[in-house]
């Protein structure tokens, strides 16, 4: 059986970037591990134009070849690790554009973040990105990589790692393995029906499952997404008879 695919996405596209050396170091640390096959996706090479599809991405009715190719690339991924810098307390425009091109291709899959920057290590970019990932149905790993003062760790265009970063890489990899194992059965028709976004049914955070509350509660608890004593709540009855993106639902 082939390994599930972990796609490492490099979010910076500018000249002089350090994202490529950082990504190369991370890939070198994980590419020979047992769980995932690893593929590097460099947005500087993919270079999709600004989102220009006439239809909403959730419909999957793409008209442009570059969108169809991007959809096929992301669809084959089973988990993602995004390597991103911090620009003005946020993440990069090319990354937002690449995410916005698609919808269902991202849903129900785990993602982890490797941010870098100055004193904050890119954490403000990671914080700004979090709700975007959730809206796409991605499940963000609790573990993360953050590299402060990143340029001080680059020598001769290569990132020079250190103990704390290596420990973060190990933690992120372990978390992606855990989340993948929890989510894969859902996406491929295992213990329950696959997650859909948007969908009727029970909503927990940014994940929507057509399943029972008890089953969802057990899944959320196992995934570490639910604090003790809390239970997911069903959508209000008046919303359950219509898609949650409908104009009528929004107007209420």
C-alpha cells in the first residue's frame, strides 16, 4: 500500500526569500520517516494567477486549466505543512490566493504551520491564517514550528537547524500523523460518512459532519478538539432544512 502524501507548501514567492531553505531543512528531516511520502509545492513555481474562476470554488466547476491543475495537485494530498513568513502581522497574498482557488479539495484534512520571521517567529501570520484554514474545513495541528530571527540561521543559502527547531519538527510530524489517522476514515468512508463543507447536519467548529451528536462528540474528544465538559451543539432547527450558505439562511 502506498504511503499517504504530505505536501509541504512554500508560501513565499519573492526573490531573496528564506522560505525555500527553511522548507528544504524541514523536508530533509521528515522525508525518510515511515508514515508519509513528502511532496514539495513551491508557490513560486506553481504561480497561479489571481483567482478568476466564474463559479464559486465549492461547486468544483472550474473553467481554467491552471485551476484544474491546482485542484488535481491539492486533491492528491492527504496532509499539509505550510511554510510561511510574516508580512505586516499577517500571511502572504500568494498563499491566500492559492487557498481561495479551491474548497472541497482542502476539506477534512490536517494541516500544520511552520512560520518564520523576526522577534515573533511569524506567529502573528499563523494566527491570522488560522480562521482561513478553518473556513476551508482544514483541521489545524496544535503543534507548530516557529522560527524567530530566521536570517541569523541561514548560511550560504541553507538553513542551519538547532535543537528547539528539531523538537518542533518532531512534534508537528507526530501531530499530523495523529490527525491523519483520525480524519482519513471519515474522508474515505470509514467509521462514518465523510465530512462535507458546507453540509446539513451537525456543526463543530469549522467541521460539518452528517452524523450523530454522540459520534461527533467521540471524534472531537479523540482529536483533542473538545475541552472536558463541553459538547458540540447542533445547528438551529430552522437552519437544518436548507444549506447553510443560502441567502435565506444568512438573512435570519
